[in-house]
């Protein structure tokens, strides 16, 4: 299991909790909630080793598009970057 942590300062806080997806083959689970402090923290637990650069690029793109403050946890089981982006967008929509 690989663990990736990404933190960014500032942003508009999300106001609600959101839970989407399921940890299953080719999918992932996203949990999003209001932040404990200022900024965004994203913690990824993935069963696929060696994809940290792809994860970071996908998450940084999401945070550049959405200046948010949130605590996000992602539990992955081989999801593609497109699925990651989709689930993050869905979670953000529910958490706002």
C-alpha cells in the first residue's frame, strides 16, 4: 500500500461531508469534509505502487481548478486518472 499526502494553503472551505464510490477493482472511494485548519489536505491510500507522479499531477490540477479548503481522503484500488477526477468533482459538488 502506498500513501501520498498533498497539502495546499488557503481556499474556500467546503461546508458539508461527502462520501462517494467504493473501493473495488478499478475504482476508488472519496471522503471529503470541512478542513480542520486552513487549506486543503488530500491523503491517498492506493494499492498501486509507482504512480505517485501521476497522482500528484491529477490532484494538483484539481486543486488549481478549485481553490478549496477541505480534508479529502481517497482509498484507491487501481482507478484511472479520469475516474479520480470524476469522483473528486462529484465529492466537491456534494460538499459545497
